[in-house]
C-alpha cells in the first residue's frame, strides 16, 4: 500500500486509508508507536489497559504521598 508524506500544519504526516483503519480497528485519537527497524518504519498500537492505568496511578499516588511536603511548599 503506497501513500505520500503530506504537509500537515508545521509538521508532515502520513494519511492512513480508511480501509486499513477499519481492518485494524483504529480510529482518530488512538495511540500508535512508531518503531524503526533498519530502514523500515512500523506502527504498533499502544494499548493502555485498565491494569496499566491503575499501576501508573498507584505510582503517582505513592509519589504524591512521599513528596507531599515538597508539593505543598511549591504550591505557595
């Protein structure tokens, strides 16, 4: 499948055909990771599962509790 790199605002990007997005169950707003392998680029879906989100929130809560005094001082 061929496509063209296009100017999009101040950046450049690739438009993915609707058929490909439908086939891979992707839509606007989904996160993908660009992986360079030699001279190839690959797109991989980034899925933040509920477990991954909860793990990240646990780390955030731990840090907030650990550094509560510092955060309060910085907030003044």
